[in-house]
C-alpha cells in the first residue's frame, strides 16, 4: 500500500492565498512523489477539470513573496522560470483523478482530512466565541480580564510577513 502520508506535512502545506486555503504544486508534487513538471503537465492536459476556482497561477509578486519564505530554495525550485499553481480543496480532489496512482489516492485522502480538520477548528472557535459572549453577559465586569485573555488566545495569529496580492 506504500508509506502513509504524514498529516503534519499535509497540514503545513496548506496556505492562504487570495483569501483561499490552497496547496502549491511544489508541495503536492512532493506528497504525490512525482516531478512538479509531470504534475503541471497533467493539469495542462486536463485543463477543463481545473477551472479558476479549483486551480490558479500565482502572480509574479505572489511567487516572489512565497520564494522569500522558503528556507532552502534550491530544493524548492529556486531557478524555476514558471510560476506555481495553487490548488483549492476541489482542485486537489481533481488531481487524484488525473494522476491515477495508489499514492495519489492516499495523498488525496490525507489532504481531504486536513481540510476537514481545518474547518472543524474554525467552526469550534466560532462556537467558543459565542459561548464566551453569553458568559460575559451573565457575569459582571470583574471577569472582563479573564474574558479578554481567553479571546486573545482564541485569535488566529496574524502573519508578520508582507501581504501577498494587490492593495485596493
């Protein structure tokens, strides 16, 4: 059946670009055990399966910003003249159909589980925030410090890097 796909590796490969949770072709190729070139070739051959909401090319600025975040560029395609593809959850699901290997199925299952975990975490934070607001209404100002501290811990940390994309 092959080696299992480490969920930590999948979780770390999910990024937010243009307001979408995506995975880059570089990370997916590594997980699938194929060349990036082969992955891109299959996407180009099956372009009708990958509309813009499934897969999109990064802009030059987005590509530059991402390259600056990679620690070891030689491993990650430092001199690639082509821009990366970013795949949404639906695009990753479509990839397993065009790559047609046992490994592709395993990776697809691991990626779908990672996206589900991410949605559960986001959903549980919303429920927790609602319950916290209810408790805050119930108790007086003496607990405000506690409520503020809990809210601060619930917040998703803001990335310290420069925002990718155009400012409008």
